[in-house]
């Protein structure tokens, strides 16, 4: 059974954390800023040094206690069902592959023609630097 440390167990995590071992935290993402992103992802953390005075494991400027308190809970195994933040995001647009044959129906063609007809006419644009809308 993989271990999990809550933010209240930060000092216990600092005592049990080992160097060059991967630990995982869950990230929460705002849906209004990235509607096609996953709501939750996980990040990997590896401690590669120890603090000179306290001896707690650290990675750069973040030590084990700070990681657990600010970004906890900390997991020993990757959380199930979540993708790594460093991994590729889900594809929501773009090329669909070589054998895809998309067919536009009549409603889509009319919508595209309407969108093109309502586009901006360069001769009717306001002059640059004009403050009136």
C-alpha cells in the first residue's frame, strides 16, 4: 500500500523522505482559464540534496517540509487516473490523421459563408490612432 502524507504530517514526511526517490503531488487547474485542460494533474518531485543545518531533503529551494505543507498531500505512487503535468495535453483540435475524411453539411457551409460575409472590410475600418469606436 503506497504511503500518503497530509500537510499536517509535514515533519513526519521530512523524516521518512529519501534522496533520489520520486514523490508526487496533485495540481488543481482553473477551468475558466484552460477549459480543455484536465482539472487535476500530478507533478513529480525528486530530492537531490539535504539542507546544511536541518538535514531535511530538498530539491532546489523547496525542502520536504515546505513541499508537504504547501502542495500536500504528498504521494509515494503516482495518483491513479491523472496525467503527469510534464506529459502531453489531450488533443482537442488539429490534425485528425491521414485517413480522416470530413464532410461539411449544408448548415456548416451556410455558417462559414455567413462568417466570411460578416468579416471586416479593410475599406470600412476606422483609421489607426482613432479613439472612436
